[in-house]
C-alpha cells in the first residue's frame, strides 16, 4: 500500500479554485440559459432541469427579430421592415410598387390614395407578423 499517493478526488482542484479569474470564463463557456424559463443549464443538456423543455438548437440559433422595429422601419420606408426580416425580394418589390403607386396617385389626382394606403398598411402589418413568426420558428430564414 502506497501511503504517499495523493487522494484521487479530494485533493484535486478545479481550475477556478486554483485561479479565481478563470471561473467566470469557464462558467460562460459551460452553461447556457433555457430559452423558456431562463434557468442556467449545462450546454450539453438536451432538456431543462427546471421546466423540462427540450432545448431546440434551431430555436437557440435563430436570430431573433424585433417586430416593433420591423413595423417602424416599414412605416418610415415601405419595404425596409421586410429587408430587416431577411425578405429582401419582398421588400424591394413593395418599394417598387409603392413608387409606382405614388406616381399613379398624382396622375389620378389622389383617387389612387386608398390603394397607396392599403399597400402601406400591408407592409407594416406584414413586417410585424413575419418578425413574430421568425421568432417563433414558424418561418425559417
Ligand atoms: Zn426551462
């Protein structure tokens, strides 16, 4: 029996016990937060120990959009909210439609205004809703 052998577990020190400065870095690398309840959980965990929710990597990696910001952007310039959401083609199309509507409006002495306003309202509504659907995973970008 070798009495000089160090105890395997009791004597072993964690890196942060040896150097307190490494603790914070180590913590941020080894833990993540449940996207449902916010409990700090291990990065390798597949379910949250607090609420039991499955940790979808897709949901965690999806870039979250701000629906209010998307709506405001399309309010300021029609189509910009769509571009912010990543729907660049739709955004440019709405911009082009609205430029055409702007000129038709003048040529028709503003009889075309309801159409112009309808596209305007649609762009704001769409930007807001698409941002929400991206956040919930309903629309994959
Ligand atoms: Zn949770």
